[in-house]
């Protein structure tokens, strides 16, 4: 395999990362920036290595083959977090390499699990850098959805990204226009979220940080109490809306701004996603109202916010929902696996796969009743091919097998069952908080042994790459010319 194109693009990404590292210092020149030298040093290192990589690769433009695209994607999701950890490693926080890398991988993969405590007292530049890592991770996820996932067919991306001539001619004439439209939508949602938070009472710094981590469905906050610090139902509702938008297919937003309103409003995945959020929140509200004396409206707002946060794999929390009762704990463990829509910034197994599973179940029941009948699998008015079904089933098997393996390894490292299972689940689905006293909404991952943190880091990357992107590289056929 010719790795020159991969080195070339990684070099460009490192140079871009070096400029992003200067933002916390430039934006906070009059603020709290005691670690400015750490950012400058990190920026110089990234720029130097990136420039060296570009010089080594030369100026010739290379067309990437599918094999190289897989290698580039996996490499980028390791290299970028590695260099993104430099400001944390060189800062006055004196983090170990393990903790700095954990925080960086969790940020760039938009997982949102953290090893840091005392967030309310951390320097502004560190807080902003954590938010920037998640924001750039979000745009990277969208880029991966455009470039890689359609080849795997594991999330039904062929159904959402490439609709033959209808997509190419009516929605976006060229791929360059598609990329530009996706970036503009991402920027627009971010700016809209900043303004909304600011108008609802956040300081501008808080609004900026939380907007960066809301739209990217990342979940990092400027406070240990996350969104609970604001004690504002209006902020929770606004956050719920923007988290949900970040978890919807960005391709449909592109079609929406190009005049095609119906695909977004009638999309089966979006409609199921929104209904699912409301139904689960309503069930939790009824459960809590029957169980304890609470205000129904505030309880529903809190339930809707926290359910949306977990399903979209954002990871914000307004309260410690693990204290809501046994039923609530089981519900939150289940919805940890669900995820948002295909083609969004969210993680998880994705709504599409759950819908496909229900379609297959219904088809099998009907086939038992009518053995000789022929059934067509229709989704959004299109037939779902056997290749998409097979890849989705394969993904589900690999996901469950990986979940069991990671849970077993964490258990062998001394973690209890709840921490092991919820930790493995939250890492593979890129949700953020787990369950229990240690890594639940009111805890963090700081007290875990270093070995467990490295296992979780690997799970975060596997989950972000949707597993098959990594496992396809383990095949001998991948390395053959």
C-alpha cells in the first residue's frame, strides 16, 4: 500500500490542529490563560511535524483508493487525539500521559467521559480546548460519514447519502458543494446554539463552550455539575433541541436548505427518533410522579433532557438520574446503546439499525404465517438490499461481542459489574457517563486503574469508527494489492 497520500493528509491535519491550538490563547488574551505556553509549545510541535510530513510526501496530489481511505480514517482518529493531548500534558495540571490521552481521546471521539475534577476552577484556556476538541471531533465524524461509512453500508448510509440522480442533481450538484454545505450547517447550528444559550442567561464563555459540545454531541462542560449548574428549564429545553438536531442526519439538513423540506419532515428515521425520545421521557416522568412527590412539568423537562443527552450520546446531565430508581437505571442502560441517526455527530448503534431489526422481526413473523409469500423491505420508499441487512447484522454481532469482551476485561481488572458493563457500553457508544457511584453522572473516570483507562480508550476509538472500519483492516485481503 502506498502510504504517501496518508502521510500527506495527516500532515495537513496536524498543521490545521496547530492553528486550532492557538485559539484558546487568542480568544482569551484578556482572560484566564495560565497555560498559554503549553498551547504555544504544542502548536509548534504539531506544525513542525505536519510540515515535515508534507515535505516528505511532496506536493503531488494523490487520489485515495478505498483501501487507503480506511487506513487514513483509523490513523487520523489515533494521531489527532495523540497530539491534541499535548496542551493537557504540558499544562500546570500535571496530568499523567494516561490521563491526558484519555481526556483527549474522549474529547475528539465526542465521548465526553472525563478524568478531571474541579472543572469550575480550571483555567479558561483548558476548558475551551476541551470544547474545541469535541467540536472538531464532531465535524470529523460527519466527514467520515461522507467518505467511509457508505463503503461499509453498516449504518444504511447508502440510503441517506447517495440517492442516485435525485441526490446529485436536485440536492447537491457536486461533492465539493456537499462538503461545503455540511460545514456551513455545522457552523450555523453552533452559532445558533451559542446565541440561544447566551440569551437564556449563560455567560458568553459558558455559552460558547456548551454550544461547541452540544452540537457535536460531545458533552464536556465547564462545571462538575454539568448542565445542572444553571438550574434553568429553558436552558435544558434549548439544549434538548440542539442535541436532537446534532443527532439528526446532516444530509437531510443539506436537502432542507436546498429547498427540499419534505425529506427531513417525513424521514422515517427522524420521526422514530423524535417519538422515541418523547415516549421514553414520558415513561420516566410517569414512573417518578407515581413514586415520589415531584412537579410533573419540571420532571418531564428533566427526563426529556437526560434521555436526549444519553440517546444522542452527548453525555450532559442535569442531575444524577441513577438515583431515580431501579426502573430508571435499567432504562438509561438500555438507551445507552440506541444512539442517534445515521449521518449525524452522535454515536451508538444508531436508530436505523434498530428500525431494521424491527423490520426483520416483522418479516420473519409474517414469513412463518405465510411461508410462500414474498416480502419487500421498504424504508423511506426504497428497498433495503440484502447487503445492508447482512452488514447491519454483522455489526450488531461484532458490537455485542466487543461489549462482552471489554466488560470481561474491565471485570478482570477489578471493576464491579455495573461499572464494567456501563463503562464498556458508554465507551463503545461514545455516550460519556456510565452508571453507578464511580463513573455515573455524578462521578468521573479518574479513580479507575490506568489499565482500565487504556481499555476504555481503545473502546472509544472502536465505537467512533463503527467497529467494522477497524476490523476490515484485520482481514488479509485488505493488505493485498
